[in-house]
C-alpha cells in the first residue's frame, strides 16, 4: 500500500531554517504531483506548495513565496520542502500529499514550531 513518511520537523527560532522530507513507498512516485500542506491549531489545512511529477513546475502560497522551496528526487522517491526565514506564523503540522487524478494519499505529518 501507499505510504508517505515525513521527517525534519522541529523547534526553530524565527529567521531560522528547516528542511522537511517525505519518502513515498508502494507507488510509482515519478508519475504524480506532490504537495505540502500545513495546519495550524484552530485553522483549516492550507496548501503550501505544489510540484509536478517531473519537477518542472512549482507553485507556492503567497505567504511562503520567496522563503520556501519545494523540490523532489524521483530516484529516491522523496519530496522536500526547504523552509528559510521562518516566522512564528509558520508554526503548524506539515503534511505531504501525493496527488492522483481523483484521489490522493497523506503522510502522518511533522510538527514545525517557530518560537524564540
């Protein structure tokens, strides 16, 4: 079955950086677009970034443009989210999502906390 496992979250000070990873198994990873979402306490889950199956196109939420970078390594079945210049409002659980045509799969999430 399809499994997505995120890692790389943690506690970081404002202005710091983290890199999240999401490893997929049980699926032909290179066929599918990948996304990162986040959900802060008391808020709805929001789309942060998207990357196409071959990585030629990326899209970002306005709130993270210029600070976050999504990338992928299809040889390693892995998608990344490089997060720079982190702000307290970036605090959330971050989820990767494998997007199929009519459905998708979620990872279990990784907590990112930005605090001094």
